[in-house]
């Protein structure tokens, strides 16, 4: 009894200039890939880069030190923060 796996795909379409289509085809040929294979590889790589960069917070050395200091020695809560926590307790009945 053999089981076959169905691979689901989604279709993407793009209209590009003839010059860009030629450029993509040339690059795909150089990589030994089909145009589709080339575009999928490039799009995946770029999508992962964009997501990775948007999920990472980059701080200067000075900002890293300030952040660490704030965690190690947090400032006293302000009156506004104390009021907000009191209101939260009042509304939610929890600490």
C-alpha cells in the first residue's frame, strides 16, 4: 500500500517589463534554473530577509548599556504609572 503526498502550491503572477523578463531569464540560465525556480528562490530569500530585519531590534552600544541599566536598576514608578496600575486593579481586580 503506497501513500502519495500531495504538494499544495499557490500561484503568483506578476507583470514585468520585457527588459526585466529578459534579465530574469538570463540570471536564471546562469544559475541553471528555470525562471520560476529562480524567482521563487530570490523571492523566498528576500521575504525572509525583510521579515528577519523587521523582527530584530538593533541598538547602538550606548542604547544597549542604557537598556541593561534600566533593567538592572529600574527608575521609581511615576505618579501617572501608579495611577494607571491602581485603575487597572480597580477594573480587573487583579495584581
